[in-house]
C-alpha cells in the first residue's frame, strides 16, 4: 500500500511537473510512453531475476527504483531529463507487478490465487490511486513538487523496508527456488 500510494501521488502529477519546468505535450508523451516501453522487457526478464536473486530482493529492488525515480523527478528541473527518467517507473512497475503475482502464488493455496491477486490489484490499482492522487494533489498545490516527490520517495522506501521484512520466508528470499511445475501457456 505504501508504494502504490507513493506511486500514484508521483505519477498522477508527472505531466504537471514536466509542464511547470517548461516542457510540453511531446515530452509528456515521450515520458509516459517510455515507462511502458521499458516495462515489457523488464517483465519478460523478471523470472530470471527471481531465480537468480529471489522474489524478496526483486520486489524490494522495484520499490527502491521507484523511490530513486520519484526523488529524481522532484529534484531535477530539466523537463527533458524528467521525461526520460520516467523509464524508471517502467522498470520498477515491471519488477513489482510480476514479482507480486508470483509471491501470491507462493504464499496462498491454489484455490485462493484469484482472490490474492484481486486483493493485490485492489490495493495497487484501486486504493493506491484514490489515496495517492488525493493526497498528491493537495501536497502539489500547497507544498510544491519537491515535497510531493520527496514524500512519494519516502513512501516507496518505507514500502521497500516493510517488504524486506514481510517477505523474509525462505521460499521468497532464497535465490534459485523455482515455482511449481506448470506448463507455460505461451512459450
């Protein structure tokens, strides 16, 4: 919840940040597309990272990448650089989303996979946007971009710390542990 509130507080106002620094629609478009462009290959390689580093490290890495990205978005004044730094959002989302789904699969019995992933989606795509956008808009208007993005960064870092302890079971933190033997649908 911490990461997704911070994400939505930051992401929902990235366009305003780019415009406030002198950028325009082209830089906004590049920035929002760049995150999605890098997200797909990140998702594709995440299973190798899960095997090499363990789910816990990959999930925490994603949260830390968000924290760094949000902080840089707030501290950098050049709209082109801010636009290009949105690629960090794609990397972080790709790591956290894929890892979150696998974590649910490891923690819950097979009969609760859908329920667990629904709760994950509700937090990331429902509650996070409601709380993050509301608080983010207030902070942006009353305290400015540095405070907004520093706060979002702090929330993501707090989420990384919580995840580090919450995911400290051997099946989630040990590298090299493969998931259940399931034939892939798409190869």
